[in-house]
C-alpha cells in the first residue's frame, strides 16, 4: 500500500500553494468586532459604575472613629478643605497631617507638622485645623499636636498632590 492511500494516517497533507493563492481569506471588519448597540462610552460607564461602587463600599461593623469609619472620614474630609496658602494643595494631600485619631468619646487628636518651622502660617494653621476638626458633626472635642519630628519633606505628599504640582 502506498503512503498516500493509507486510511489510518494521523497526518493531513497541506494544500498546495496554487490552492491557497486562489482562495482569499475573509477580511476583518470593524462592524464584526464591535456590537453597534454597545458603544465604547456605554462600556466605560458600566466599568466606572462598578469601580465606583467597589471603592465606596465600607467594611461592615467598623466603629465610626476607626479609619474608614464615618466620623473618621468626615474629619479627614474637613482637613482636606484646608489649603496651604503658598502651595495650591490641601494640607492632607500635602502630607502635613501625620495622624488622625478618634477615641470612643468622639474626641479627635490630629498630629501634624508644617513645611518648615519658619512657615508664615505657623501661628494660625494649627488653630484652623483644630477648629475645622471640632466643627465636624459628631466630634465632641478636637486637639492638635504640632510635631517637627519627622520633618516634612516632599516624599510625604500623595500622588495627587505631586500631580497637581507637576512633580510626577
């Protein structure tokens, strides 16, 4: 029996170049790949909705004063409304706030620094931070601890602040 007529072969001969040259493959078309009912905008909106819901979900059973809790987040939001007068970035993203603590009695302690000890707002900024933190609904009292160690540096800024200042 010759090789070409064996019925138990596990290989198939490739088509001849003449057969391949005459048959043109179908061309890819954009309409074939994109569903006209589903635009890129609709797809992106759906993804944003999913991501937004995911990012806004808070852990369950979290005390209000713990990081991620309602009271803690309200204090941080209030601090983000205070801007450094020389740099157009809020003091939280600038990295001047080292810590926010909310105890069981809703007393807030903010540990912060300034860009330099000779900062022109050294006398007024801590008082403004204390006033803003104390004005958050649910906060009983607020206190600000001004520290100089560790010293502030540009490495303390968030990526958003660096982007705003053109440092990224």
